[in-house]
C-alpha cells in the first residue's frame, strides 16, 4: 500500500471515530493539595534551547550532571507539537498545549491578516504581547499571589513567554542602540538607569546581544543573558526566574546536533547553569530554591530538503504558509484548494502525515491560528533549506527533551519514568504553595517530590480527550 493510501485510510478511520463518538472519558487520579506551607521560596527554570537528552553526560554537562545526582531526572520527557521554540516555551510557562494558549509555532493569523514568524522587529513593539498568549502564565499567577517574577530570554521569546513578568529582559533585534562597556563583566557590573527601569517593571528592549569571536567561534548571548540573570537575582531576588539560553539551537541548525561546535556550545551553556547555582548559594537562598533544567525540543540531523511549495504552485493552488522546519502550517481560502493541496502534499517526498484542521485536536493543535492543513515531515527532512539540523516534527528525535529537577522539596538521586514540558510549571507552583495557572493542563510530578510534610487528598476524576 502506498504512503498516500495509508494516510487516506487513517484519515477515514479517524473521521469515523470523530463522527461516532464525541467524548472519550478516561479515568485518572487527580490530587488536591492540602499543603500547609510552601516547600520552596524560589523557583528557577532554565531552558537550554535545543538541548538533547542524549548529549547530557559528565563530560559535556558536569553542572547538569551534578544536579542529576542530587535531584530527580526524567527518564523520558517530551515537549509539545510542533516541537519548536515558539510553541514549546509558551506551553512551558502556561502549562497548556498550543490549542489552549494559542501559539502553534510560527503561524498566520487570519483575523489580523498577519503572518507571525517572530523574525521582524516591527512586529514586536510590545503592543501585541497580550494578544499572542491566550492562557495565564506562571508569572501572572505568581503575581496574583504576591510573588516577584522575572523572565530573561533570547530571540523574541519574551514576547510570547514573558507575559506578566515583573522583569522581562531579552536581547531584541534592535540594531541601533548601544551600551558602553558591552558585554558586561559581571564582577564590576553597575546598575545603570535603563536597567533600573526594567527592575521597576517597565518593558524594555535590550540592545542586540554581543556576538564576539571566542576560541574560533562566534559567541555569546548565553553569557550575556546569564549576566542579566545574576544581576536580577542579586538586585531583585524574584520568587520565579525563567532563563532561556538560545545559542545551542543556532549552531545545531547551522552545523547539526552532536557536532563539535554544538557540543562546545552545550558545555558553555552548562557553565552558565553552574554560575546561576553558584549565585543562589552566594545569596544564601539555594536551600530554599527548586531548580528546573530542561529544553524546548530535541534536534534531528537533516539529510534532505523537503520542497513542499513548488508542487502546490505547479498545481495552481493559492495558499499561505507558516514554516516551522519539521512541520508546516498551510492556510487556504477555498475548500477546493485545501482538498487539492491535501492530495498533492501526500505525494511529496519527506511528508509523513498531512493533518486537516478537523482532526488537529488529536495533536492538541485545534486552534484557529493553526493551519487548515498541518504537515509533519519524516525524520531527516526539513522544509527549510540550507540547514544541517532541524526540529519541529513529531519524531522522537525532536519531541524528546531532558528534564532535571533539584533543590527544595525535591527527592535526591531519583529517576522518574516520564514527564512533559507542561508538567514543569504545575510542579513549580505546588512547591511555591500557589495554584497552577488558570488554563494549566499539566500535572504535578508527584514522584519527584519529597512530600514528607504534605497531606494530599486523592479523588477520582476524568480527563476528556
């Protein structure tokens, strides 16, 4: 049977299921906490963009490995689909899937008639942030509970992941602003007026990250962002700190995962994690802090470019595309173009599955911003040309991520079998003694917690698929 025939059969079977049964109720165990007091006063979540679980070891990541020894490691952890930064980090901070928080990666907004690809500076003047993310973040929830929060992110991630943070810092792509003495030397770092504006809660675009030549490679926004984190910890001491280290992802795209430059960049990111832990100890709050180290997605070595658009153009199909590398959103004006495109894309080399919006709920992508057709590629294929590494697909190489938790309220030297990126924030909130965000869909990672002083009421409930 041809691949297109298999996809057609799958589509018909799933359509039959969808039309004959609207609700699938699966019994689960839910927990209602009666915790008397928080187990942690502070929560630090560090995300290394594109970090693969397979690359973590004592040689590459000694600081992460040390946290694994004194904390909890997830044997198998997963991100959301599509497995890209601009879907995964919003899912992390909201504990919700993309069909709930509304950011399915790069997308086309039909209502605003705007393609949102997180690349153009004019799209990010700070005015759209509230519209992007439709779910409450941990920062908003913590603020309601009287806690202080900070988000320090690379790229344009702050637009969709720092919603509600008291302090939001990102090296935005503004090429005309300069600061004397850049990059920082943390030991002699003064707190300038523009930084004090951030500490007072004003949203402010940082100048572009310094890219400098270091040991044969271009470097080093990771250090820049870590410097900002250390300064925020010392001067603001937030109860919730999110730090995003972006550089590993960049080099994995250019050179491929597991290559020497990628491993060197991973080691450098690990050094930054060690610096944050050292600062927590220096400030005397390490024993009161739970530390989470994770990634937003895995990575796949690219063997071939999947040209999805040329066949559509040759077929005379009108469309709008939002390209997420290992997956692509396609939007159409007419149902005829949608059906014609669906049949056309099934025959393109590298296409694993083409999902119509009507079935996107199975992938947690049933949202008006998601494509009318959503294409996931086979392992090794990229819809973006001229790259050596890519992610965004539903393959395990892209979906599997590492997760390490250590510190206050966490067991020591334990491995748990499974976790999801959406489980991080509910766990952090539980340790802080606050509710999870309003639209949270994740669970507390109970197997990771030292719950000696916690009473928990167990009730039976149902989750609806």
